[in-house]
C-alpha cells in the first residue's frame, strides 16, 4: 500500500486529575485539532517506607500494567499508547524477561504496526486503533529495545524488526535544519517551523541503532539533536515541553497544544535530563547537568514548573524526581542522585499512575546501569 498523506488530526490530551494523581504525557498535535479528554483514575495511598531496586520497580510495572502483552493505562480509561508498549519492551528487556518481551512485541506488531513500519499512537478496547499517527519517541524506544533484544537473545526476528522500524524513523520522522538533522515528533510535523519535543531525542538510542544498522544518518541525528537541545536550553533555564524549530535553527518555546495553555517544564520535558544523562559522551551528559542548579532550589518538586523553576501545580510525579536525579548525576552529585531516586520511588508508591510508575522504573534503570545501551556513571543498584 502507498504511504498515507499525514494530517495532524489528534490533539494534546486534556486531563481531569483525580485527588493526588499524576498525569500522562500529552501529545502536542496541531493547535487546530479537536481536544480529546482522558479522565485519570490514579489511586493515592499513605506513604510507605520503600526503597525498591530498579529490578523491583520494573517487576512491579510489569505486574501492574502489562496484560497479555498490552500495556494498559489503567488510570487513563484502560487504553494503550505506543509509548507504553515501548516502555514495556524496555522494562522487559532490562529485566531479561524474554517471555514478557515477546508478548509485548507480539501485541504491538499485531495491533499498532502501520504500513509505514511505524507504530500507531493510540488503541482503545472495542474500537482498535483510535489514532494512527505515530509518535517518534515510542518508535525510537521500541526500535532500541528490539535491536538490543535481538543481540542479547540471538533472535533475528527482533533484530530485523528493530532495523526496519529504525529505517522508518529516519525516512519519515526527521527533518533537516541549520542545526542539523532533528527528530520530528511524527510524520505529521513535517512542515517548517517544525514542532519539536526535545525529550524525544535519545543519544543512547541513536548510538544503539547506529551500531546495529551501520547507517550514518544516526550520527547526523545525534549531532543535530545535540545542537537542538543546546538551543532549547539557551532559550530558558528549563526546557519547555514543546518547542518549534525554524529552518534557520531558531528555537521558540511553546505550549503543548500550539498557542493554547501555559509553556511549562512538565510531563514531557522532564524526560530530557534522563535521556541525556545516560548518554555516552561527556558533552551530551553536560546538557542534562545544566538543569541541576534550577531544579535543586527546592527539595520538593511539583509535576509542572515554569521555565524559571517555579511550581505551577500542586500535583507531584515520580518522573520529576527521577529527572532531577538525572540532572544531578550529570552534574556530579551522587548523594543527590540517591536521594531523588528514593523520592521518585516513594512518589510512585503513593500515587499509582502508569506514566509515573514507568519512569520510576526506567529512570532508576537508566541511571544505575548500562543495560539499555547507555553509559550510566552514577551509583549502581540491583538492576
């Protein structure tokens, strides 16, 4: 079949937050697109005295959210997104859980794989694919997990699936600017100025995929992403969830849904320091470290901050602490890393959300081991 004409039809999710709930990362589709409402059903419990290892966090995520290969957003109405399937693959691979990995990929391949060899973003029970646009963060994480799994378990099926997905990312989800090659959030964002999410770029994933495929375009994407991330961080103390990148390399912070809503460091942007702190080059890790001085101004972190570091919500998120742990690790403060990973664990345990639990597990894994192909330099745990 011929490649479809991509039109930005989905919207950033509007969230109705339950008591103490953390919210899911929103998708920043076109500002003119209709809004989709998702109701959160996160549960809050009294604070336990927990200090789970990365391995325990991963096991808990699989037990709570993975059902017959489908990663269920139990606090978001029971739907599934490609991002969640990719997280499931990374978590299962890091746990050397070949059975769960196979189930998650089998479900993903059957239900989300498109004619363009990318992953449809959203699936709902009873209706199937509810949004067939792809999201490059999910595609990138899934491709990374697949080639790692193929290598570890000597399984050519995973290797070839990962390489095919990797090629599709380069073909359909990148653009050329004066900063170099950048990662688009999806094929729908292929018009200048380009919508850009700096938290989608992953130096470790680029390195893994270049090694697996031999395609030098991954090196070009790594260089362009480094330049784009540096430009984002020059624009403000903290990165915005979303930006737009002009062909000449100029970068503008912006709200998730175009011109509507606040411009914040929140559910998306908090992944940036985690992805860059696990990088294998010192200049890349230094980008994550730039966030540390602003984030350490207050011990308690909110789930959303303005770009100067002031809280704009009373909600909390495990991701906020995992992100600061990453920034502190990149800045060389090992004691702060340990403290914030514990805070991330405790926040995850007291406010159960798919997204918070995913990043409590992934954050601890990325920062304490090199199992996902990164080059962690912080304190190690039982990974």
